[in-house]
């Protein structure tokens, strides 16, 4: 009770229950991910450019200092090769492969069901 003043409790009870959260569609999720990623990358660049940032100690611990410097200067955080690899693994190509795998699994399930039906009549 000491954390919430009485007036605030009354005000929040007048507002009623909070509505349930709406789930995002796939497109909204993807867009929000892109927006939030760009914000976070901009914030990271800003921190790396600040006077308090210890560039030398950071550069001494990373594998590719040139790539890091390019990123801080505004270059992309991923290489074209990384984008291609990601597209191969998670892009539209992988979706069609997943669909084919699920279709094959469904076909196998159908065959098993037919076999079960045939065996049940044989006995």
C-alpha cells in the first residue's frame, strides 16, 4: 500500500481490466523485427562512437577489426555472403523444402493408416 497512493489505486480501478494483447501477424512480426534491429544497431553505433567507449580494448578482442570499423562508420552488420547463407537456410527456399518434407511425412502417415486399416480387417 505504501508504494501506490490511494488516488492512483482508485484511478486504475476506474479504467477497468486491460484488454488482452493481440498477437502479431507474421508480416507485423517481421517488420517489427526489422525496425527494432535497426534501432538497436543505431544505438550500438552510437555507443561505439562515444568518448567513453574503449575502442582499442574492443578491437583487440574481435576477429575482424576492419569490419567492426566499417560497421561503426555505417556499413551493414552482415556481409552479402552471410545474407545468402541466411536466405538458403531460412528464406523461401527453405520454406519449400519444409513443405516438401511435411508433405512426405503426411504421405507416410496416410500409408501407415491404410496398412492399419487393412490389418484390422484381416483378423
